[in-house]
C-alpha cells in the first residue's frame, strides 16, 4: 500500500514523463506536493523505489524511471501526448516483469538524422550538418512536422533527467509553450537546450541546474528550432 503523498508523487512523475518525455526536477516535485523542503521528496522517492514502483538510474542525477503503476493509476485513461521510450545499449537479458505489468507491442523503429551536438550548458556553435543517423521508436515522433536528433553536451539540464551524452529527439517547430524544453538558437550562432519562458517582453532560457543562471534575451535574439519529444540513453 502507498501513502497518499507517495501516490500523489508517483502520479505527478508519471504525468510529467508522459507530457515532457523527462521526469520533473526535485524542486518541481516539492512545489507540486506543497512540501517545505526537498528532503521530504527524497524520502518519498526512496519509499517508491523500495516498493518497486520506480528505479533511479545509477550515476544519473535526478534520472527516474517508472517500473510499474498501482491499479488506481494504471486503470486511468492515458494522457494525450508523448510516452517516452528509453533505449538501452547492449543485449542484456530481459528483467522479470512485475505480475501486473502488461507486455507491450513490438517497437517499430525509424531512423532520424543526428544533426550534431547541442549544449546543455554554455551555448555551442549552431547545428548545421548531419553527423549520422539513429534509430528511434515511432512512438517518439509525436505530432506533425519533421523530427531530428541531437547529442547532448553539458550538465545544465541534469535535474530534468537530461545528461551529458544523451541523445534528444526534437520535433521541428518555430514556437513552444512557456516551460517547454526546446532548442533555442541565440543570435543566429549559438544553439542550446533549455526551458523557455516569456516574461516582461523578454525571453528567458532557464537551465535545470542551479550552477547555470537564466539567460534573459530580447525576443528577436532567440529563434526556436524545435521542442523536445524524446530521450535516448545508451548504457
């Protein structure tokens, strides 16, 4: 049995992963559950992990994977939008399935161009050429429009579960909603992966790592090149 707080946190993580493709940060969890400190979140996360509902990925700060859901959540209608798939490298034997987890249909992979590297930290040179291709599940390609992939360099989005070396799947779009994780081209020369907000007539690019302060820029200095819809991680 889960406590109400544990169930509320599991539901919040599940919905955010469905919507954004990545788990929420500890600060977002704390605000969602109206807790005073992140230590309470740590205790809830530990309890969910001990009960087998989630798994924290080794050596990956803030990276959380949902293993199973209680019947109260599993029976609820899924939200529309992207449900992320994590592709693991190697040919490991499949782990035993919990009894109440239903098998999934085979994943149909599609190839996307990897357009180079994107900075999750200090902005890097703008992306312009295809370096190679990567196979991704068709379920990652949400919505209309073209998709492409980028290799992440840096740690500024680590609290959103995006780590150095990950490959992110991007849907091309010239606009995003406030709070979306997007590829932003700054001054036509630098490309970076950040959450975008519009405040007081300015554009704010916000990292998910307190070591990186927000960047506040004029709207004409920022061009959105796509929104995050998926994440691929190789171990």
